[in-house]
C-alpha cells in the first residue's frame, strides 16, 4: 500500500534541512528541488570572470502511484582576459548523472557571497536523488515506465 500524494509530498519536503545544500518546494503535481552549487566571481592579474551553475530536480507524482524524475541543469560562465570577452551558456533537460568539482585560487574571489582567495564546489546529482528515491520507495511509489527517448527528452 502506498502513502497518499499529500503525505509523500510532506515526506519529500522534510528532506529540507540546514545540513543539505539544496531545498525542495511543493507545486501542484509534486516537488521541485533546487541546488545553486556554483556561484563564484574572481579576479586575477590578467583576467576576471563569473561562474554560475544550477541544478533542478522535478519530482512529478501521478495519481496511479507512479513518479518521474526530471533533471535540469544550467551553466553560465563569463570571462574577460587579454583575448577579450568570453561567454558560454549550456542547459540540459532530461535524465542524467552529473558530477562536478572545482577548487581555484585567485587574488580576489567570492563564492556564494563569501569573499576570499579561493572558490570551488563539489557536486553530484545523486546527493539529491538518492534520498528522494528512498522516500519514494519507502512510500510504496514506483517509477513510471517511459521510453528511452522520453527519458532523454525529459518527458513525463
């Protein structure tokens, strides 16, 4: 027997705490988790730049006791150096496993508003997905069957 959609939503929202770098919020069809894992500005002797990387996990709950997980990522980077101004932006929607880490030094740097000489991050989508899957399985919900193309394109 699976728990109700309302109870499952409450259980997923209970994953919010000061000990995790992400936060969940409810919407009509489920919950969405957001993780701003890189927000750094830096200035060096010959260059300066900004990096912003965000991850979003949407958990859609269906009335038949099934769910889907959809990943969204958005990465932007700007840089000014002796070769000029550079801008790069990438986004993704679908299902993925992403691992990223960085530790950098600059004479002037800030990371999520903290000023110093270093910036960096450690990120793994499974850090958010694993506890979500555990709550869903404990609640008796199962992943909705989707075709390979639907999973890649992020369709419910």
